[in-house]
């Protein structure tokens, strides 16, 4: 298994992968996720994954995006998740990051077949630096993605919350 993971990491670090993957990986993930009623997310066979649903920043229409994530421990289950806006090392920020910035309290993730309301927070400063180091240990190709682009890759922490809780 470790050799397979290393091969996928090597391939996913390439520019060719960055051109092709954004068109293929999410479409496959969405189709399989829908067909299995949320039980299977193909990319989650390699990395933990969620399906993020959040209103579009401009349109307000619900946008659904399968994403790799770093689950953060809570009381026996993830208490939060970190999303990395790498966009496969392409120049622009992925659209879902703008949606989270515009509507951080309107997001829902599907985690292992369960819909969970979450609140998103863009990480900055020392917290971002710590989480970035953890992200590099979790998936080393993020370093190649960052080296290819001028923008800083956005990191978000998603935390469970009930809609009536209001801002902390």
C-alpha cells in the first residue's frame, strides 16, 4: 500500500495531473457519491474526503464539491476538518474557497454518508503555519502545488455547529 501511495503522490505532483485532475476527479467523485447514496467517495480511498455543499458566493445556488480533508480529532469523532484550497497547484483559488469566504456559516459537509452543518474559518498567522506543516506531512504534494503558484494556498477549518448557535 505504501508504494501505491508514493506513486499517487508522485503523479499528483505533476503539471499534467494539475491540468487533467480538476476535470476528472471531482466528476467521478460526484457520480459515485450520488450512485452510492453518500456511502462511497472514490478519492477517499487514498485520502479522507468530504463532499462540501455551500451556496455560491455570487449566485447563492448550492454548489457541491468533493474534497480531500484532514479530519481533526474530537471526542471519538472528528471535531473539525481542515480543507486545503490547493486547486491541484493551478494559479487561481478554487471557487469553493470564495463560497466559504462569502457564506462561512451556510456550509454542510457529507462525512461518511452523514450531512453535518459546519462553520468555516480561513486560517491565518501562526495557526495557519502550524496547520500547513501538518498538511505537508499529511500529503507532501501540497509543497509542489505551492511551489508552482504565486498565491498562498488557503486553509480552512470547518467546525460542527447548529444553525441557531450564531457566531462564537
